[in-house]
């Protein structure tokens, strides 16, 4: 059994921070669960283009408001507490926050915790060579 405290984890290298968001990685690949689980905070008034070509992601909104745009279809969906979105087709999307949003996210395959977003908005798979980026 693995037990982790979010409040303790965010004081460690499990917290990844960028200019527009931070993410506390509570379950990672080395936990051998078959997925990773993160609590991610998207800062108010930010916009992010993501395209997880190598990962499926489920995202549940705990708090805050914003929108997600499916770049393949142009559809825009409201994100608010209680809404989940599932990127089941490796959907390229734009996530916009109106207020600070706190999201619970699960990735399959699990991330290691060292990934950085590539220029195209994706994460590399573990072991995949990416010139100029730390993985």
C-alpha cells in the first residue's frame, strides 16, 4: 500500500511548476499502478495548447472555471467543478482558465514525473530521445 499526502508532496520534487500551471504528481510510473495521478493547478487567465500524442488523459475539475477547445472540431466545452473530460483520441486542445482551476488528472501510460511539454504540447514517452529537452 502506498499512502501520500498532497500537502507534503507539494513540498518535494513531485511538484512541477511552469509559468502557467503547477502539478503535484501523487502517483508516478515507479509506483507500478499502470497510470499516474496528479493534482494540477491552472493559473487564472492562462491559455495552454496540449497534444498528448503518447498518452491518454482523464481530467476532473475540482474547482475553478474555464474552457477546453477541441482543435480537430472547433468545439468548445465549459469546464467547471464536477466536469470531467477524457482525451481518448489523443485530442489536441486548448485549455483556457478564467479563474484558477484545480484539476485531478490521470495519465496512461503513467508519466515518470520528469517530463516537460515539447513544442507540440506533448510529452515524450520514457526513453524516447528528445533533442534539447530534459525528460
